[in-house]
C-alpha cells in the first residue's frame, strides 16, 4: 500500500488535535523542498568566521532534506513554550552573590523534552495509519542537520526576527523547536513574513554588536556562545556577561513581541531557583560528581563544569565580591587548570586593584606559572593593579 492512499488532510487534522494532548504548543507543516536560498548566506557566514563550530558541518545537508532522508515529502515542525519567570521565590543569602543561567537552560534539558514529544507524535501517527504502510520518520532538534528556525518559519509557526530567533504570535521567541522529516505528503502551511518593521531594539541593545541586522549574527561575538567556550574568554567580553554564567537573554528581553510572555505549560521546564541562580563561590570548588548531580539535567551543563566555573570567576570579578578573594587566591595556588588560574588573576585585579598583598601574590605566582596563556593573564592583571 502506498503512502499517498492515506487521507493526508484528515491525518493532518488528527495530528494537530493530538499534538495538544501530547504536550506540543504549536505545530506546522511544510514541504521537504530544499532550503537552498540560504546557501550564499551560510557560505558567507563560514568564510567570515561568524559561526560557532557547534553547527552541523555539512552545509548541503543543512539545506537539502533528500541528502539525509530517503524520498522526503514533508517536514512537521513543533514549538514548546518555556517560562520566563520563576514561580518559586529565591532565598537570599546574606553577603553571597549569585550567578544566572539563561532561561533556555531552565528545567530539564530541552533536547530530552523535545525528543519525548517528537517520539510521542511519531507513535500517534503510526497508530493512525495502516500497519502495511512503509512510513518513515527522522526527528531532530538543534543538534540535527536542518536549521530549526528556518523550518519553523516555512511551516507557519512564526517569523524569524532581526535577532535570528523564531518569534511566534502566542509565545514570542520563548520557544523550543523541533521537527520531523517524513515520507507522508502533507499539505504545507503558509509561511509567515517578518513583522519586525523598523524596530531595532535587539540590535541596539546587544552588548557586543553581534547582530548584523538581517536575522544573522556574528556568533563568535554572541555572549551566549562566549559563555560556552572552554578556553580563556577574550577580555573584551568578560565585563559584558555581568553575572550570567550560561547563555544570554538580552535580545529576547528587549523584544516587544516578548512583552508579558510567561508560560508554565510543562512541568519539566520549571526552574529550581537554587540551581539556575546558584551561589557563585561554591561553584569554584564543586567536584565533577557534585556538578553532574546538581546541574547535569540542565541544557547549560553540556560543556561540563569548567566553562561554568570560569564564568563564575568572571562574575565574581564583575560584581566586585571581596569575600571571594580567598577563594580566588586558592584557585591560583591549587587548581591544575590554566584557564581557572589565569581567569582568577583577572578577577582579583578587578575586585581589589589597590591591594598590595594581592599584587605581591600575583607577582609570586606569575614567576611560578608554567602555562604561557595563564602567565600572560597574570602579567596583565599585575599591570592593571594600581600599586
């Protein structure tokens, strides 16, 4: 029996209805035609070093569904809205500073949540179609080949804003996206046109001028990317992350389409305030096991503890937390990782730049340091201090 013998319009309506019970907040359908209008842009981004390296490496596979799926006919796109404010009140701890995870890392890792919804959707479709049909599905989230926002835009879920994010009418840009390529020929939905108009708030408010104005960005300059790197963060970005230890929400926070958006539809997405706004100083000495147990379920833990610890050290410097000085000195004395030692030196020079004891300490450990990058960081910190 061939797929085209199925009443695809009726099946589509059943899928739309079932998606609500499955826990999908918005669903759309599009063709499996190539996205080759993006080829020039993707090549330019790569040539200009505007990519992160986290993207799928094969440009053709990002543009041509038939290269990653046998005879694709349609793509189903889904969106799940996530919360922007915490329901639980955060407990204040006197004299202690906290870091912050961006909203997209609140709750259970969204990759797992989306996979659950996509798998349930595929199961439903199989149950609603004859068993003899040779149906095929390829579910994916942002670790897959296709570009989620482009698929979602063409499937009518929303439009791509000047910040490069998908903006939906109902939920703004606070949505997770996923898609399923299939050999079922569904009728496509109507794509949405950009509605940003003359608004440039996201571009104007981006601290690093990462947004290029046309929906693209220099991803190397994006603070979200910078918080996910593993080496030394370039010094120009350190003050700009403030006390954020993972991600960045600024271009979403200033977007008019996001005003008042706050949805709590999915229990797995609810944030634990103590986890997503953790005390900074304890992060400096957290063990691998403790990190995994406490933060392992967050999307923001995917790069491991070192970037989070480095960012926590930067945040302590940005908030000028003098109570952290003994902890930072200990990092330089005892931590085996050059990135941690060098970043701690930077932070100390920001917290108390006129302290002669810190100056002498940095001079001593600069002479002992064997890693060239960490040594340079210590030298720069010494030069900044006004002794």
